[in-house]
């Protein structure tokens, strides 16, 4: 039995699997296999490898039920970070300039954040309810490297569920591009093509 973030995964026998939660919700699942078709020929070295056959999944464990999902949203107003330690961090503020969520700058136009932070944005005009600060450490004091930027578009994951917080991810498009500096630059993301050392 392996515990991972409150979700357990246990193999009872060769054909049964149990996915369970710490809240004592259990599901028994039958392992299903699909035969591999015998009419698929191996390509020769001169042929271009092309698969026209739609292979079924051999075995894929089902998705964990939404009742197993736990929140990992940290809300600690007393945490202290040294200035400029995370130059990609963004803070979302309401009309009263009160911070309510964070995000990460991923390029000079986009911020990655949680979709639940934007539940208040229902209509396009609601975008004006939220502003973004970049390079900020203390909104009450401010600093010369701090930038306040407006949002032009909110893009929530199409399968975001407000009740369960499944697919709790969203992007903010900024009205104007962010100029990078040593105090303000995007988080490092994996390149489009994985790098290989061999």
C-alpha cells in the first residue's frame, strides 16, 4: 500500500486493484486487457513507420475519484521571502488592492495561476476587478522594481470544476508585455523538445 497525497493504490490480486482515499472511500476495479491485433505487420527498414491502426489502451488504471482530491493551496500570511528571490512571482489583487492569490510569470504576456482564484470573473467586464503586481514584496511599502499590470484575457482550463477544484489551472494574458530585468523574469520551463544526453 503506497500513500501519496492521501490517495492509496493497492493491488489485491492479479486481476483486482483498489484505489482508496484516507477518508475511507474504496473502489474495487477489475483489470481489463485488450488483445493486440495479429494483422499488424512489422515495417521494413526502408518503409516509413506509419501507424494507421488505432491501438486500444492495454491497461490504464481509472482516474482517482474527485472525492480523493485534496487541496494543496497554502495560505500563510506570515511566510517571509527575501526580496527578489522569486522574480517570476505575481500577486493578484482585488479593487481594494488586497492580495488574494499568486501566480507565475511564464513569458512577457502570460501568468499561470489557479482557476479558483478567478471564480469572481464571470463576464469580460469583470476582468477589471483584478490587477496583477510583479516584482512586489510588500504592497504597502512598494519598491522601484514593482510593476502593476492589467489583464486583457482570462483563460481557465475547459474542464475546471469549481466544486472539486479538479483542473484548477488558468492563464492570464496581460494587456502590455512585461520588460524583463534582473528583478523580473519568467519561471524556467522545460523546453518544447526534451533534451537528451545520448
